[in-house]
C-alpha cells in the first residue's frame, strides 16, 4: 500500500472548501485556479467572518453563524490573505493561479 506524502506545513492545499472550526480556518492555506468558487462553512458554535486583510481585497462575508456558508468566485490570479474580524488571530490565505 502506497501513501502520498502529506503536504508540507503551510503549503497551500488544492481544495475549494474551507471549514471554520476550533477557531481556525482549515486548511489555513489553499490553492485554486482563476474561476474557482471557494466555500467557507462555519462549523463552530461562535460567529465568524471571512474578510480580506487590510480591507484591500474582495472577501467580505456577513457574520456567519453555525452552519452558515460564504462563497466567493476568484476572477484574477494573486494571493488573497483574509481573517475573521471578530477573532483577528484567525487567518487564512487563498493562492489563485491562472
């Protein structure tokens, strides 16, 4: 039985789903292609947001209660850093490639 090696710590994971759980975004860093829609789901009992850092990006969710989802379709390449404005220690990154 062969097993694929786990991604290096901090390396972006290829996925379009991010879980908000345990006061963290998981995976913390993801990699998608232009045109991909990413979905964040709040699996915590506490409210959270998905907001571009420094207010300079496209991500701006409403306050997400338990079970709420936020979706965003990325239309250009780049690195998009975000946080929860309620709990600013919660951060994440979306790397968008052409």
